[in-house]
């Protein structure tokens, strides 16, 4: 009987280390923007939040950083002092934002240091895990 219990304990320990059904340990990080406010760029907060989804893959503690385009500059949202947006357990995220003509969402490692404004869109790599643009680019 002791052998049976020992065997069951070993099998249970093996299953604890496996990913749950439907999860992949090799999943590539992705991010998508699913809705944006229609407000024009300006100093006031937009009437609606920007919303999206993100899959972190193997990356723990990833965050979303949102930028809105005003003129020819990408401005971090909602404020330079609070640029990070958390991702919910349901893989959804949303953030206040000012209006913009276009929007950008970055899925980033916790070590990413957002700039207050950008003139170009960052490439994927290093601390930037994935990039989404609104309107989305046609493929």
C-alpha cells in the first residue's frame, strides 16, 4: 500500500509542474487593441477608455503601455507619471487616454522604461514584447 501512495504522490507532483489545459509554455506574446475613443487629440481625457487584450506567453509581470498620436508625436497615456496598464486575469486591459488620431499599445517587460513622447514606434525586441497599432495595419 505504501508503494501505491508513493507512486500517486510522484504522479501528482509531476502534474503540478505542467501547464493547464489550453495554455502553452511556448506561446508568443501578443497584444491587440479592440476599441479606442473617438475624441480628438487634446488636454482633456477622452470620453471612453482604450481597450484591448494581451497574451504574455512565458513573460511574468508584463504590462501595457499606451501611446496616442497628436500631431507627429506619440504621447504616453494616460500620464507620463503613470504609464503602465495592468493586464487582467481574463487577458483584457483598458486605460484612460487623451484623444488621438492613432493609438499604439506596447506589451512590455516590467523593466521597460516608457518615454513621455516618441517620434517613432519602437520595434519588438528587448523589453518590448509585442506592438499593436490602431487603426491596425493591413496585412
